[in-house]
């Protein structure tokens, strides 16, 4: 089975199943599309040909030919994505010097059916569905057994597959608001953005940063009306924050660098929302509420400093969610609710509700209290780790 190279987006961890490698006679394959448009059509941000190539590589195919009918000239996007996702497999396009094999067994794949790696690995000589089967390269009538279907059927099949791919990008760690409100909206946005040629997860992260900048400007420059606008933009940023991860997972572009940048933008968005509330309260004369907000920020800074020093001492990664991960690991219902109630998705939604109810000042006071409790937990976990290390 193909193993991913370091920092290679072609990573079996993104695949929902574990597959067995193909037998020796199936290490060559032809992925055939009945129409050129079907090979070039986009499925959740990737051409259908590229997705079929990735599944073949996951199944253990070592050499494959792409065929989408006479006269097909693959677009630059198809070539680029195929090259990115093929792994160690050799992929040959129409018109290249070395043509398709004339003899010997090979795997015939109906590209428009978008078979999974498991289906390809299990393919044999008898396949009534015509999705993928082993045949002799010299068998002229073998390809007629491949089921392509009408253009309308292919479009519907691609649409269903695209929705399923995006639905699978939901994370098990999603909070209550994210699971029931943010994620359905962000996936709908992701579905539309992935239709734009050249769209990348990084662009979505920049979009979240732009929403955060507008949020801070609204909070600090527009007084009382800016409170509502800023809270709504904070909720919008919280919802839009899911787009980059969904796009990355559905197009196999997830990376440690992208995740780190996304986490940094998330943290700065949270920080600048509270800072914006503090400035808004202070400018409008609510000094006591602003003071509570400043205290909360200082407590947050203290907790992050402790986490950072601990990460450096243990030579581990710095993470803002370390405390939450430990609370989840305990498996208690109270711990799970504490995690949900302190996650960004819930805090953003709650801030909108509180501002709408005219409770912006109590919100800052509550923030200071939550940060005090969070700091106590951070210190307690640190003390327990130090005691265990001795």
C-alpha cells in the first residue's frame, strides 16, 4: 500500500477506510470516463479525475492511464491535482508517447462511478455493476461493460458525493452551537467557495481575519451601535472559521502550518473581541465593566504564559486547547459541559444574545469570572503534572 511522504497531502489518515493492497495482476489500471466533461467536473473542489486517481493510488495501483474519450486534452487543473494526489503511482494521460498496454491483465475503472479504494482493491473478473473489474488489455469489448450513465445521472451522482464529502468534514470536537448552527452554514458556504477555481483554505482563513478586523473596528469606533454590529461579526467569524478546515479536509490540503495559522487567527479574534468590548465600555463611560474586562484579559495572559512555559519545558507543542483536551479525556458529563460552555462557538453565540438583551456589561464581568476559574484549572493541572513527574 502506498505510504505518504512527509508533509505530503496524500495521506491515508484523511481516508475514511483502511484498504488492502491489490494483487499483483491489478497493479495497472485504466480509469475511463465516458465524457471529457465528466473527468473535468468538480466534486467538492477537486476534478473527478483527480479523485479517481487518488482512490486508485490508495488501493495499490502502481501505474494508471486516464481515458476520457478521443480528443480529450486534460486541463492544467486536472494535471496539477492528479500530480498532487497520485502519490508514488505513475499516471499517463492521452497523447503521451507510451500508449495504453496492449496485453496482460489490468483493472478497468468506471471513473464516473467514483469507486472507493476498497471497491477497487476488492475488484475481480466478475463485476455485474461495471464499476471496476479485471480484464485483459487486449479485450476490445471489455470497456463496454463499464457503466457510465447519462450526463444528468452523472451530475446528480457528483452532487450527492460532494455533499457527502463536505458532511464528513464535521469534527467530533464540535461544540453545541457549531454542531447545530455554525457547521451547516459553513458547509453551505464551503460548497459554494469550492466552485471557484483557485480557491484554497488559506483564503478562508484570511476571510476570518477580515471579519475579525471589521468586528474590532465596529466595537471601538461606533459606540453603542457598534456593540451589536461587533457581536454579530464575532458570530460570523466564528461560523466562517469552519470553512478553511472543511475546504482543507475535503480537498486533502490539511497541513500543520495551516492548522497553526488558523489557530492563531482564532485566538486573535477572541482576544480582539474582548479588547474591543473593553474599549467600547471605557469610551462610553462604563469604567467598572471595562476594568473587569481588563482583569479577565490579564488572567487569560497569565494562563497562556503558564501553558507556554509548560510546553517549552516538555518540548511539546503550544496549544490553546490543552486544558479542554484533558477535560474531555476524563469523560465526565460535567467536564464535557464545561468544555462546551467555554468553547468559542458558544461564547460567540452567547455574546450576541447578551448584547441583544443589553447585558454587555455583565458579559465582561462573567468573562473575568470564567478566566479566573480557567486559570485555577490550569494551575491545578500543572501542579498535578509536576507531582507526577517527580
